C-alpha cells in the first residue's frame, strides 16, 4: 500500500524548484533546445513543410508532435519548475513495517530507493551504461554492497580513515543480491548494469542484509533495466519453535535457523540458510513462511512500480537470429549426440570445443546453405561461386516459336548464410544444453552413464600429510578436495570487523581454494574470488554445528579445502573432506555429516517426458551449467545443517523443493556410508605436532598478579618456561599453550605460587631454601 508515515495514502514530499532548459525525454536520450530558437516560432511552421515531404507519414506525425510539445512548454519554462515528486510505501513485514522511498535520493540514477527498518537504512542505486558491451553468455551485472562505519557512529580502526576493500561478509551479501536477480534479467540485454548498495544507518537491532536484497529488487524494478518481476528478500528465524520473519539480532542469538529467502510473488529464486539439524519438513515450513512474506512485499511494491517505474529498454534486447538455432542443430546435432555420451569430462570438453570450431568455421567463414527443402537443393560454396559454361541451348521443335525470348531452366541458387561469431557461440551453447537435457529425459542416462538419482563413486583417505595436524583427501567422481586442519590457540583466531563496536573472534573458520589447475586450465592466482568466499562460508557453516564447545575443546580450528579436481559440487566435497580431516586431527565432533548438490530439468515435456520436473542427484559441472537448479544440502541422516539453492529459470514451488530435499537425504545417507569406508581411517587423536593447551582455574582477583604491570610478569613466565602463550580471562580461566608437557608443568607451578591463597593451619616452606 502506498502510504504516508501519518496516513495510508500516497505521500508527497515538498516541491523543489529549478530552471532547466526546454527538454524532451525519451527514456535514454535527451533533446535540449532553446525556446527562443526561431524555428520554433509560430511563423516558422512552414519551414518544416518541405522537409516533411521527405519523411514518412509516421515520422512526420512524430516530428510535429515534438514541435507542438516544445511550443506548448516554452512559456511554462519561463517560470520555476518543480522536481519529480518523491513517493514512499509502508509495507508490513512480520510484526512491523518497512518503509520504501524513491525519488528523494539519487534521482540521476536509473533507479534508486532507500529501505528503512527501525533505524537501519539501506540505500541502493541501479545504473546502466549508455552503450551496450560486447554480447556474451553472461549478463553484465555487477553488485557492490558496503557497510559504512559511520552508519553506527564509528570510523575505521586502520591508518586510513575510510572504508577499504569489501570484507568477506560484505562479499557474501553481494552474492545474496546478485543470485536471485540474475535469473529475472532478459537474455540479449548487453548494457552493463551496476547495483550499488550502502548501509547508511544501523541500529544494531535490524539486520541490513535482507533489506539490501529487497532494496536491489525494487530499484531494478523501478529502473529501465528489462526484467521479468519484482524480487524481494526476507530472513526467517526459529525461536521457541516459532517462525519469525525478519527477526532482530537479539532474536537471532536464540534462533535454531538462519534462513534468507528471495523470490517473486509466485516463485522462489534463492534460499540460503544454516540450522542445527533441522528436518526437511521443518525447513519447508520455514520456506513457506518466507515465501508468504516475499509475496506480500512484491504485491505492495507493484503499486509503487506502476506509479514511479521507468519504461523498460525492451528495444535494446538483441537476440541471435531465430533460424540460427536450426542451422546449428543441422550441422552439429548428430555429433553432439555422440559427444555427450563421453563419460570423462576432459575428453568431452575437448570434443565439444572441436565441434564448436567446426560450426564456427561453417557459419562465420565458409557460409552455410540449409538442408531445408524450402531453400532448394543443397550446394556447396564452391558450386555457388563457380562460373558456368555457356553451353549451346537445345530447343525441341514446336515448343517455341522462332524469335521468342526464353529462359534456360536452372536450379535455384542462394547466397551462403553467414552469422556473427558471438551469435554462433551463444546458440551452440544453448543447443548443447538442449541436447544434454534431451538425453537425460528421453534416455534416462546422464553424460557419465548414471541414472538421475545415482551418486558417483567415492574414495576417501585420511592422514596423507604427516606434518599436518589433520588431513583428508575426498574424491567423488571427478571432484576432489584436499582438506587440511590446523589447531592453535586464541592468537590463531580470525578477527572480524563489524558495524557494532565489539571485538569478534572466530575460533573456527574454513577457507576454500579453487586453483585453475583443478579444471585443467591456466589462470590467474591472487586474492580469493567471490565464488571462493561464498563456497568456503557455506562449507564452514555446514560443519560448525558438529564442533565441540570451547570448554570441551579449547582450540582454534582452521580448515583449508583445496580443490584439486573439479567437475561439480566442490563445495559439498569440502564438507565431506573437512569432516574427515577434523576427525583425523582429533577434534571430538558430535557426528559425521556429508553434503550433496542437486540439479533439475524443469520442463521435461519439451523432451518427451510427462511434464514432471526431473531431480538429479550429485550433479556434474555440465549439469549445473545446463540445468535449471543448483541445490546444495549438507547434514546427516536426521537433519540439515546448511543449504543453498539457486534457480536459473522462473522459480520453483514447494512441492518441487520437497522432492529435491527428500532425494538429497537419500543421497547423504549413501555418501555417509561410503565415508565410513575411509582407508586409512581418521586417527581421532591429537597429532604429536599439534600444540598442547592446558586450562586452569584461579581466583579472579589474582588474575592481575599473573599479568603484572604492563604485562611484564606474564611475558617473563613465557620466556622462563618456553610456553607459546598464556591467555587469561576476567573470570579466572587461564589457558596455557605449549609444544611439550614439561613447559606446561613449569608454567602451572609458577602460576599456582603467584595465585596461592594461604589457609590457617597450613605449613609452607621457603621455596628459595629448598632450591639451594
């Protein structure tokens, strides 16, 4: 509902004035002409008469419309003009409202909005380049989300008092914004599009990430960027067995579920969440609650878009010629069928590349004559270019009179068809995807010969790196993860910067690496990509629920997953390999968990099926690229710890998601059973190279004595005993970290003497005398 903060009607802000030149807007172009120009005077209308004779009727009508509009507004522009009116809409979400405003900030952007929840404000703008970029198979969309320290009344703690490169959690939110928006964009639109999102105010209570997803969806809907529907996002929590939409940060501290969902009024496009072994049915209930909330937001925003939205640039969409699809199928169809039966990834990839080069050569260089009967008898390019001999005509007596003009009957010839290289590549990719789907649906077999629900062969090995604290090599088909665990004290913990002025240290973190060699390619090695950060966080959050508490296991734990081979589902291989490596390092995990990636062919009727979506278990890279869904699920037989879903088509419904979740559960059971066959098996004990940590309790009032003035005493104890670190807490907990047991015993003895409390009746002897 369009609303005023004080009423439920449309809200207009005070007018602003300026004196612009006379202008006419047509979406992207601006015509600015002086009202004093003589050609626009009434007496000058006849000047257009001769020009109008050279124009078409439609163009003449358009030209006179422009002239009349400019003449009518020339007088009005002599006085002050008002700016476009800002609008706002209040939308009920959960137990409160969010406020969406547009037309007040960032008016020169194609679309801009501010979304407010409590005192948290997110500003998002959408701009697009005037000139289209080179066509490609990847929509030119970039997203940048940043949390300003000033939003919480802070400045950066570094030397430079400005925000630097994006932090990991900001990169993750960029991905949350990008993933649901990309499937709604039209193919063939090549104007580079940029979404910028900033947190301008943060109250520490209302999270900005779900607001940023909604703000981006609304800004795109208001802009000239052509897309299908409005996208909105919400978070769903579970506190005391009750679902909460957009819970506060305090409520999330007690929540068993952290689910962020984005979609339209009719379908789900993206979900990502983490939970503590939640059942599939409970998760589906949460998704239903989130979808209802998203639907309500989209319905309210639709009114705002109709009122303030700009006309979409549909005329800028450039698609390959429709007939090109048929030509590519005629040239490559038979060979594609054979190539897609090659089970190994690298030979199949090379065969596809060779076939693509062949198709490119024919359609972009040599030219192609269709086999269709409508185009006559197929002829080669050489035949078409050959100079014909002027043979003597043979005329049968009586058929023609002497002196008649007659035409020699010859076959119809056509010019060879030539297409652009980019169009051919785009169409070849789509045709390959079509043939892959057809093989799966019609033949019931995938490229590697598996049935839709079959898992690839699994092999696991632990302890392969003797000096590492824990290691495992997990292989599933042509996907392989080398997981390594390192144990340390608090000094190894990862410090996290956040908007709230509080120090946060992560005692468990997983870092994911995807080198180009894992897919047999050459590429740049540098800072982790957004994809690597996202996959690492998914695997980290999947493993987190099985870790022991800090009291039971006082170590900081780092897992490093290096993908040494990749053919789909490498993030879930990191979950499996990470779980085995944790056990090999002696971490007392609560249970074993596994991860699996699910795919889907949504429209099976197109390929001879009954129309029911076909769910694929343990998808490969080609099935991910050509399929309609990438649904990653991690957990054990009883519940789920992490999940992430991306949809590449018009969204999916809950029944389809239910089928995918149940099939994923069967797949996890199979993978867990295979992981139990690991050889060598995890050692389940601390490595002799891992540091030793001893925890002792002292009188809290004596902690300062251990530290000493300026930390001098604790430093002297470390130097004297050879321990690596001594960490003290205000509650009297002291952690001693060392490489050997003798160093720990020495430091324990000194700390006990410093914190000893004499009791009446006890007898003590002078330690110095005993030493002498």
